[in-house]
C-alpha cells in the first residue's frame, strides 16, 4: 500500500472504532504472502479479523468473507 502498510491501517481502523469515529466493527481480512505462524499471530494481534495466505483464490476467499461479515453482523445484533 503506497501510504501506509496493512498493519498500520488496521490499527488506525480499530482506533477509530474505539474513539467512536466508526459506528460499527469494520471487518478486515489480511492477504499475505509467505506468512509464517508468527506473522499471522502478529497480524491478528494488530486487529486483523482473518489472515489468508497467498496464493489465494477467489472461490476460497469468498466463504471466509461471508463468514466474517455474518459473524460481525451477529455480534452487532447481540451486542
């Protein structure tokens, strides 16, 4: 990303959520190349909801996207 990396971006999104600048949880999926387990854990700690490693295919990614949006929607309705 030309202006900021993905981890910085997701930290900013989560900060904006906490400050009330965003009125709901923004689902974020990281797509990373050659991600080791430590890198995946770090991305999740920084605020990513899901980490998908490359190479990824759209048919494999869509169910994860749908599940995440469904989970966020369910959490918002119950919260």
